[in-house]
C-alpha cells in the first residue's frame, strides 16, 4: 500500500497507491516520517470509489448509466462530482466547437471500444446513423441552479476523457483539506502537483511521447499545475488497412484519422488538462496547434510517424525543464 523515503528531516516523501477506473493511482505526499498513513489511504480510495459510483460506464448501477437509460424528456439530479464534470465538459465542448463532446457513448461502442463495445470494424451504416442521431452536446440542457441534466432521448454520456482528470483534482483537494502541504497525484497517467518536496524542489514529471513515437520525452515542473496526455496508442486496432483509434471525432462520428501520436496539455487543474488534450487530439496536429496557440493553451502535439517533430506552444515551452 505504501512506502517512504527517509531523508534526515522532519518531513519525508511517502507513497500511497491503489487501483481505480481500470488503472492504478499513486500519490507521493510530504508528511512527517512517523505519520500514520492507513486512514489517509482509506480516505483516498473511498473518494475514488465515490467518483466511480457516479460516473463509471462499466457499472450498470452508476448515476451515469441510470442517466443513459433515462426516458426522453426526463430531468436527472446530479451529485456534486457528476455535476462538476458535466459542467466542465459542456464548457470545453462549446469552446472547442464540439471537438470535445461528452455524448459520444454510443459512437464509442459502435466502433468497438468502451464498456459497451460492439464488434470491432466499420459499424453497420444504420447503427452508425442511429448512434450519431442521439449524440451531440447541444442536445443537452444543464440547469445549473438545481443541478439537473436533461435526457433528450437515447443520449449516452461517456466521461472517460475527463473523469480521470477530475479524480486527480479530487484527491489533491482531499490532501490539502487533510493538511498535506505538498503532493503529486497520478491517476492513470494524469498528474497534478502542488507544494514543494522536502528539498525545496517542485515535482518533476516526464511527459509521455507515445509507445511508438521517436521524439524524446520532456520534463515539466508541476507547481500548482496538472498535465494530461491523450493519444491513440492507448486503444487501437486496424481495419481495412488503416489504424482505428478509440478517439472518436464527434463531428464525423468516426475515429480520428491521422491522429497525433500524443497530445499533452498543462493546465491549472487536471480535469481541464484531460479534456483539452482530447479536444486537441481530435482537431489534429495542425488545427490543434493553431487553436492552442490562439487560446493560450500549454500544449505539446506529437505527429505520428518516424522522424516526427513535436509541436509545442509558447505556454508549454515556458514550463519545460531543460
């Protein structure tokens, strides 16, 4: 469950870890050497379990799946975590003109990915048309005052591209509330760091380049910041001689073609970094880089293929450790 280093100081770096969302989580935290860690570990795991209970597509009893099965025209009260993620998802969907869209659940399944995956390969045209007809973030209506979400009919939410980032933020908030002065939180590769290590240094993290990328990885400092990486290397298969990625372009209803090998975004919180890394991946290297530059996003986009040169925005360059 845990391990710790032991420098000659009152505070040391402890490590806690566990499993959630089909992946692993890890927290490096600064605390007194003799701190009892079991209660904190239990609290962190319970926090993650609560998020999963609200937003998992893999649990039929989750709040999200109950919403997905809801009757057309029904309004659904959202728990705090669910509301926060949907609210942010709709903001990013609007700002990205639909490159990010939380309503692609049926499309993801139609292409053979996710908890409700159909056969892999090109879907039946009628199935694909039906999935597209029920998708579209503009079909959603969120009553922020009462925290209710409209089910317009047949819409399936899939928050996989943002929920892990939110979980990172939730753990960081819990640690702060428990008086932990510094920590690095990692849930499935999405990271957030705050405070300083006992030696005064910021948390340094390696930004992923993708399984088959040839570009060198790079290092950024997370000082009250987060980083998330998206890329088709996580889940993919080949169909008709072309690579089929789990990243679905909501605007076409099809997997992204010629997707970047990896897109990393640094932001103030992991939830937005997570969502924006997906949005930029959907846009593609050229359009994604232009969008990121115009909107001041700290982004690194790595084109696919041998010899590819990473595209980095000025805001990302400013965070690199050389």
